[in-house]
């Protein structure tokens, strides 16, 4: 295991994949490359990974067939480990975790995103596919608050990915499986600890969503991530997670609690530029109009609301893509491939 982790670090890879019947593989700049090693057996994977896990993760894997945990190796760094089963065999994904929290200005996101760190209260939803940088963006926003404000911040994660230092803020970081059994329990407890800011690593169930909505309505600033692709699907994902008879009430809660919705994706830089990926994003700062559309379940109008609220900091994905093209880090063809609003991107690229 340590040898593979060393390769992960030395090659500056994002992920290590261990799948039976295939050599170990790493993801570098978005592409998966097998190592020059023999194909792994099921026993190879379990023998390498299980001894590295803390006891609660081993128990979860034995009982449920999957576990998430963090792992620290002196001289190498911190890693997030997901051990699971596929086709009846063990498999693992290991992600290299940064040792320091990034500054928001270093992520390449539109400058309007910084406004999210200054919101007084409300629920901020950050959507995107797996590996799109959602957790990094939230961590950078928390770091901005930590640098600027004397706040009490509580993060609830599974596992903890970024370790925040105590700067101007006091930060408590709760890891599921070690400090609390699940997200709802941790979140209910956090609300009794006088927090100013709460981070929910991921909203996976209706109970967590409901508590998060309540927290956003009652004066807390709450950040959470969801696996979604755009502003509309992010709002819809929460409402659709509840039974049909409860959805009208949840939409009312969403309209009251949500302060902003940010979604992002990572795109490969155009050939000739430095290697790596660059983020494209979309941001809706909620106004009266957007709240009314959420209440009425008229989510198809939210894209228009983004254009209406530009002065409040909103911007469309198309505007973000066009800016990347102007900066020379994305080709016009790639920008057009990433949008569903073709007329808008065509107009911006003229």
C-alpha cells in the first residue's frame, strides 16, 4: 500500500484505483493510466488495504461492503480511502488530499464566487460531478472566512479532507465514523454548539437536508455539496428526495433557506497551455424572483434568474466558459460542447 501511495504522490496524481483483474492505475490531469505492474487479484487488494484502515472503517466494510475513511502516512501525506466491492470482489479508490487549504483566488473560479464567504446566513449549495472540485471550493471559502472573521465554524465530513488551522476563527472538524455515527446526529449536535458557520460535507439523505434547511433559515451560514450538474438540478435534487406529499413544504423551506447555488465542472486546458484542468462554473444568488419560482416548482425559469441578478453576483455557465476562451485556456469548440444553451454561448463567443 505504501508503495502505491508513494507513486500517487510522486506523480502528482489525483486518484489511485485498485480493481481486480487490472493493474493499479492512477488519474493524472483527468486521464486514468495503469501502472507497469501485474493485474491485481481480489486478495491482493484486500490484503493491501484492510490493514491500513482504522477499526471503524474495517467494521463498516465487513458489515456493509463499503467504507470511507481518511489515512495519514508520515512523509507522504493524507489520503481518502474508499474500499468497496464490485462483482463480488474488493476494489478501492484512494485520493491524495492536499496538506494545506487553498486560497480561493488560486482556484481559477470567477471572482464573484468570493461573495459566498461574506453572506450573513442561509444555505449555500455547491453542486458538481464527482471530482469536480466541490469540496476544494467549499474549503477555500471557509479559509477566507477563517482569515477574515472571528467566527465559530463546524465542519461535518466523511472523511475530513482539508484540515483547517485556527486563525481568526475557531474551527471544529467532525468526522463521521470517528466523532459521530452519521450526518443527522452530527448536525443536530452542531446546532447546540453555537456555530456561526456549518459545513456539511455532503447531503445524502432527507433528514440531513431538512436539518440543513432549518439551520439556513435560523441565522446560520451553511455550506453543503450535492452531486448535480447545474443550478436547476441542484434545487430539484433536494425537493425530489422527499415523498411527493412533503415536496410543496420542502419547496417553501428551500425558497426561504437557500442563499446561493454554485455548480462547477473541471475541464482540460487547451493544448499548448500548462497541464491540468480549469474550472467552469455557474452561480445563482437567490432573489425574490428565484424564490417564487422555487415555491411554484417552476425551476425552468432559474436560468433566466441568473441573468437578471448579475448585479448581485450571479453568472451563467456560458459566461464562465466564454471567459475561459478569452483567456486562451479553453477552445471555443470545448466551450460549445459543455453547454446546453448554444445560442447564448455563440453570442458570447462572437
